[in-house]
C-alpha cells in the first residue's frame, strides 16, 4: 500500500516567471500563481503538476559532473527528436549532450540550468 502520491515536481530557480514560460512553451498548459509569493504552477498539461519556486542564491546543477550532481532531471517524450530540438532551442534551452544522433535521447538544460532529456517516443 502506498503511503503517498506524487503531488508535484518543483524546480528551484532564480526567475519563476521565465522558467514557467519556458516549460509552458515546451509542454503547453497554463501558468497560475501558487498560494505563496515566489511560486508558480504549470497546470493543464495532463500529467504531474510542475511548479517553480523562487530560490535566492540559486546555483544551477552542472551536468555531467561527479562533484556536483544534477540531483533531478525530467525525461520528456517527443515524437520527433530533431523537430523537438529546434523548438526547445528556440525557447531558450541549451545543448548539454546531443552529439550522438543515433541515440534515443538528447540532453539539454532549461534557462535556469536544470538538465532535461528529450526522449524518442
């Protein structure tokens, strides 16, 4: 028997509006304010709630780096890796590892530096 259910995935960031806008462009949905200042939520995506929390002094994860782990990343399934790559780069993502074009995934960072993967679906 489960003790809990997953309520949200929360990303710390220096600018909640900018990061929420990036993920709204990537996943769709609507940006709504949370109950606290410095908190935004992306709703209407049909999956687990994605939220953004202001974090003063935020230091982005470094990938890959054994001394400073990425801590968490998102795997996002897409029908066409090349087309999705163009879209995420236009939204402000940066490439972390996408040289191997035969592999079923590619790694990027969102504008706040959180790693995420586009995965062939």
